[in-house]
C-alpha cells in the first residue's frame, strides 16, 4: 500500500485533516515550549542589539531549524536575510555561498577580491536603502576554523556607527566545542548572544503532542497522558524523535483499529525501534534554562 494512501486512511481514522508528526520543519506546527521561547528571545535580542555574531545550538532534532524558518517567515521588510545550510569547504567557497544566498549571481571565475568587493558593495547598498543584512548559517558545526575566522573578518566590516552585517550561527553542540578552542578566542569574543536549546520537559512534551494534533484537526484526546510520558522518556524531549514515535504510534493504533494511543501502543513502537530512538536521543538533556558563554 502506498505511503500517501496509508496516511489518508489513518488521518480519517483519527479525524485529522493533516499529518501532525511530519519530520519536515513546519512553522505552522511550531510549539513554543519554555526553552524554544528563550532560544528565540535570545535570537531576537542578538538582532535587536546588533550583536556581531549570535550562536544558537542544540541537539539533532531539537527544533533549531524550525526557529530559523519562523524568523525567515516573520522577518520585517527592513531585514535582508541570507540562509546558508550545511556549508563546508575552504576560504573563498564560503563567500560564494554567501553571495548566492543573497541573490547575487557569480559570473565566470571571479577572484576572491572580486567576490569580496561585490559583497561589500551589496552591504552598503542595503544599508543605504535602510535595510540590514543578516546571514544565517544552519548546521554551522560543519564550518571549519578557517571559515569561522573568515566570518569574523566579515563582522569587522561594521563601522563605529554603521551596522552593515550580522551573523547568526545555528548548529549542534560540536559548534560550541569549536568556538571554545584556545585558538578561537578572538572569534568567541565577537559572540554577543548565545543559547543552547535543550530537550523539552515531560509536561511540555504532553502539551507539544496535543498542540500538533489540534493543528492537524483533532477535536479530542488521542494520546493518553501515560502514552505521552513514555514518549518523553524515549525521546528525551527532542521534537524530531517525538514526531517519529508519535507518527509510528498512529500507524500502529490504526492497524489495531483503536481510536486512542495508550501506553501499550507507544511501548510497542519503542520496543520495535528501540535502537533507532536511542541513537537519535542518546545525548540529549532534559530542558534546562540557561545561557552559556564561550570565554571566561
């Protein structure tokens, strides 16, 4: 049976109008847990205070990319945002990706100096037009030390009064480890706003599941409180793992022709795919507020 028809059947079975637990980041389903609210507030703080570099980190599947897409979707017209996902490589290639993200075509074999000149001219044009340029790097843990140093150099383009460029780095915990290295102290000193996104609490997980089901059209409780508790224990509060478990649980419940997902259904899902969920959630901590700096 095709995946699409299976979904249509189980959505009808539970009275849903959409898929509530897709793994694809979707801002329509964005749930503002306490920790996600803090992370986004720190992101807004960094932008509002013209922080040269803002760093947001979190485990795989913690919801970082969804926050980025919310920012892109809700950004005011006076912001010019460029998104660079999963950049890697050496000096020069980074500038190539940056120009592409800002809609600046690169013709022929442009030298580094030519690309930098175009980048600088673009920033000044945007500033003169009353727009502020922000570069957002997703999966920034893949940036090398050389590339991070290149970004630090770009942040120095800001003058005493003219703020031309801000940089936002979003990545996994390894990014913090890179920035904390002794040779990266100059870069760390440019980080003016940072936050680490932890997994959600047990209470937040239950609210998260109910929220996504409601957005997808549910008008009654589908996951019991006990089922939500097991989801929390297996996922350590990671949205992506929660989605995977809950999506499978709906399929299992549909196959058994039951209208409520209880503890037994979720236990069976976790037992059948235990290693998969352990790999996805192994290093995630339970939600803990806080801001962690890079320099003593």
